[in-house]
DNA sequence: AATTTAATTTGTCATTCGATAAATAAGCAA
DNA sequence: TTGCTTATTTATCGAATGACAAATTAAATT
């Protein structure tokens, strides 16, 4: 159980975390705290959760809103995986397969209580990073899906129409809202996430084929 | 422009609203206020919007949380229309038609900034009325849709399976999330609500037919 | 061990919060 | 008008809030 504090001739293990590591620890716990209590909750409540006094927070963050910005950054930016887009664009596999894989890994990243609640809280606050996230989803996920679909259906490679993007959004939103029901409202019925995703994609692909093959509609 | 205050031999028009009418006016403005600012916002801010002083609120409502309960009631309960369910069950029309009509009138009722924001705020607070609303949607909308679908597809009339309800939830949630994007995130692309709904229902019906005709899957 | 540096706490501030009591103003009935 | 009732404001309480300065403790360095 016990480990030597340090090997011979090595620098002694610091008893404290580095300033940066401690800061990160504060941010991680702040994610949990604000996700549960909302961003209006007090810095004293957070300090209590951290086991420190409230003024200490101001040693690590200039203000409450700076701390909140770091929380946003840790949740929105750092949990986004760049490999998601190439996964969707891998034409060696049928699009339905790619969609199933993608939505399983994507929801593995975002279907947790902290992420979901922070997303909803920040959306209600109307913060800019929320808007940027929605644009990221559109550009890196939804529009690539439409481009891949046109290729798979043998249709000409023209840019997606707005109402087509909207159609992908509805599928995406349906899956997303399943996560909201599961993790926020705790009212999901089936917890078989893979099955829910597979069914949503089946309907989406069927609907998309109908939709894309009606060129006379705007 | 000017009107006589009262006709002869009629009781004089009261210069003040009745106590109950004033109370209702306060509730209606409180809906706007809390929808925009969140339930954590101060009673002083609300009083300012009402053009009265803050202690006056305590003449009409015993406490802030009582006022909030009245807001919930006005939004969740009083805006629910009982005729929605019979509309879905009207077998003289094809189910896809009924779904289109229903989702157009349903979204007319709930796709407004106040309703949406109050729903999201209360969901994050985990209040009981939110849970009850989700059950209402399931029992009065989603399960009836599944029953009607089985009839239309000529399938035996057995109770809906959980994963089937989940499938309807995903369609419902996709449409709902379109409203969230439009009214909360203000990131909706197309504002042609009817079209978005029609496309969602096309995909849903196609997917549902596939799903219900695979009896060997649980 | 002595000294320096960084981490943390104590104490406190001005402001804002929900709520109450008492004073005032406005409408109504006689 | 006069008196009564209700509506509204003024003044205030205690608690909680974000933030700051100074004092204290603990670790690291010499």
C-alpha cells in the first residue's frame, strides 16, 4: 500500500499539486458544481465543495465569470473530438453504418449529466460559446452528413439546402433530446441507447432518401 | 376617442382592476419576466417590470415560490388543450395527416419564447410538474400515436413496447428541439415550420412501418 | 535552522436578496 | 363631506452575495 515518497537521487515529490494542476482540479469540480446548481449559485457553495475558503478562488480566477468561462471552455471545446468528422466522411463504409458509429461515440462524449446541464444552462443564458457550438455541429456534423448522403444516393454534389440541414437537425435533435430525457428529466423509458440511435437513423435514412429525390420541391 | 366612464343607470366602472384580475395580470407578467431572467431573478426586478414596489407582491402571493408555482400552473396546465388527443384518434383521416395537423397546432401552443424557456428552466430545477408534463405527453400523445399506427398498418392491437414509445419520443423531441433552436438558441435555419414538421413526419412514418413490421425484435 | 516564497484563511466591505411591519394613499359607501 | 376598506409605499431586518486586503500558515530553498 505505502509507496516511497521518492526514489533515491530523484527530486523530492512535491507535497502540493502544481499551481496549474490545482487550478485544473478546481475547474473540474466547478463543472460538477455549476452543472448541478446552476451558474447563479454562490462561490461560497463551490468553495465548500472544494474544501477551501471562498476567497481562495480569487487567487486562481480573477472573478466568478472568468471561472465560468473556463468551465465553458473545458466542456465545449476540450471534449470535442476532431476525429468525428473524418469518421463521417469515411466512404469505405455505408453511410448508415458511419452514422451509427458516430452517434454512439458522440453520445458517449456528451451524454453525461454535467455536459448536458451545462449546455442547457448556458443556452438559456445566451452565451456566445453556445451559438458557436451550434455552428460547429452544423458545419462539422450535419452538412458533412448531407454531402455523404448525396454521394451515396448517386445525386449531384451540390451544397445542402437549408431545409435539408433542418431535416438532419431534427434527427440530431431527436437523439439529443433522448439524452435530455434520460439525464436531465430522468424520464427516459428504454436505456438501450444503441437501439434508440439505430432506430432514429433507420427513419432518418428512409426519410432522407424520399426528401432528396424530390428535386422539384424547394 | 374619449368614452363615457359609464352609461346612465349603470354601476360606475371601477377605476381599479378587481383583486383577482390584478393578480392574474401579475402572473402573466411574471411569466414573461421569469422566462427571460430565470427563476433566480429577484422579486425587485419583477416589481420594477410591474411598475410597483417589491413588497406589494407579498400582498398577492405569500412567497416567491408560491408565485412561481402559479407561473408553472398557468404555463403547463392552462395551455394544454384536451382536444389534441381526439384529434390524433380521429380514424376518418390517414394518420400522417392527423400527425401533421396535430404537430402544427401543438407547436402553435408551445413554440413561443416564454413557454420554451420556462419549460427548460423548470426542467433544470427538476420540479415535479415538469415530470408530470412528460408523462402527460407520453400518455396523451405518444402512446395514442402508436396505437393508431398499429391500426393503420393492420397490426394486432397490443400495448406499445417501451422501445416503440422511445421511437416516437425521438420524432417528438426532434420537432421540439427545432423550437428550441428557433426560439432559445436562435439558430434555426429555416423558419418554415410546416415544412420541418412534414419532413419529420414522413421520416417517422417510414421508420415506424419498418420498425413495427419486425416482430422478432424485442 | 533560517529564510523566502507561495498557499490559504480571517475579517470585512458594499450590495442585493426575500420578507415583514408600519405608514400612507386611493377608492368606495354612507 | 365622513368614515371605512383596500391598495400601495416607505422603511427596515437578517441573511447571502462577489470581491478585496491583511494576516497567517505551510511548503520549498538556502
